[in-house]
C-alpha cells in the first residue's frame, strides 16, 4: 500500500516508479543554497536512503538563499539540520551523515561500497568539484552537477546540458579546463547551468568583513530552481529506470 505522503508521486510515476525511488540511494554533496533545495525535493519524492555530505555550519548570511538556514538553525551543523528536515518529511528514510569537507582523501570513505544510485554535486570549490567528478566518472557512479548560480537573475536562463555545451558560465569554463587535464570527457557530464550573460555583473562582487574572501551576490530564486532541477533530473532518471539525457 502506498504511503499517503507519496500518493501523488505514485499517481504520476506509477507504483513501480515510486518503489524504485524508495529503494534508491542518493548522495547530496553540499547542503547550501542549491543542495538544500535539491535535498528537499528528493526527500519529498520518497528517496529511501540519503547520504548527506557537508562540513559547514549555518551563518546569518545563509538565510537569504538556503532553505535549511533559519534563525533556529544558526550555528548548527548543516548535516544535522538536513537530517532533521528529512526525518520530518519522511521518517522512514535512512539518512547517513558525512560531516566533512569533500576532497580526494575521503572520496573512498564517502562513496566506496555504498551502492549509490545517483550523486547530486552541489559544491562550488572548483578543485574538489573537478576531482570528485573525475572520481565518480571513473567509478561509473551517475551524477549531475550544479554550475554557477551566483550573480544570476534570469531564472528562465537555467538549463540542462552536457558540460561541453555550456556557455556564459565562468564556473563551467574553469571546470572544463580542469577536467581535460584529468582525462574526463566533458561531453558525458550532465549539469544544470545558467546561460545568462554576465553583463558586467562581476562588479557586484564584494569583500567580507575580514577582506579575505570574495562574496558573490545571489538570489534565493535562482539557487532554489537550480537545486530543484538537479533533483528533478535524479527523480526521473531513477523512477524510469534509465538515465535521463538533458537537452543540449
């Protein structure tokens, strides 16, 4: 009997599709502006097992765009807040937490022997992002990656694409360059990116109070929709028992 929580999902994707979601394991890497919304949709779709990876805590500056950032969660570990949110949505979900900064030294600990069906890549550190893509590609673990959402205002410019077909995205350009040195075929990398031209928006970059880190302006709408698009790709891919190919 279908859990009433997921009845409407079953009506659209079928009982078999819902069962595949319930039996699936999805890892969400990065639980910030994009990853938090991706996680929300995955949990509400009935994914049965979630592996949540992040090292950070919530700060006041997160509230403008991060679903899990609330006055009540300030100072809390993102993985802990994320688990609490998932369990409130679906108490039957099995949630595994990895409170760590993703890097090449812990890829095996995070991914190996976990029988992961899909990975949502929602991190923005270029070096670690590229290394993780290479690892997942080499180990044949399906994944979809978020490109840059900061400095963007046009939600209609958000698109699915192969990494090789992206344009007007500084992050995607840097990643393509890095992946070439790692021997990863960019034509086989699925992503969500914004095709909105920068139009000088780099001038919106400011410095934080310490003056050590560049801070980029961003909107909750753009990051949220990007996260939901990532989750949508995963949900349809798993429910249909086949890898969905985003349009170029």
